[in-house]
C-alpha cells in the first residue's frame, strides 16, 4: 500500500518511514498537509498520518478519497491496525 506521511519532524518521519517500509509499504513523505492532499488526489486508498490539526485538511483528504486519516500521536499498533483494515477493505472491493 502507498502511504502519504505528512510530518515536519525529521526524526518522526524516519521512524514511521522505516516501520512502514519494513512492513512492505511504499511511503511518500510530505512536510505540508496541503501538498499531501494534492498528492492524495492522484492516489487510491490513501492513509493519512499527520500532526496537522486542521479539519479543512482532513475534509479535503477524505473528499480526495483518503481511506483513513490519523493524527499524531499515533501508536504503531493503531497505525498497523488501520493499514491492515484499509488493505483488507481494498482487497475485498470488487474490481
């Protein structure tokens, strides 16, 4: 699954990127919520993980087709369960 990671904290970005990549995901990193929303408009089944508190960013992400929108702090367990749920839903969807 392709995951858009929005974070302006390089240490957090590295941590999440390594965790997600080691689970087999492709991780695209952005330091701007707006840039990530624009990227999401070109993707399918996006999971957002961001510290951006703006309801506008979440609305735009969901309107663009984001399957999930998580805010930091987010435990690795919650992130993993969310991604698994989205992957399961995606696999079950008719093609």
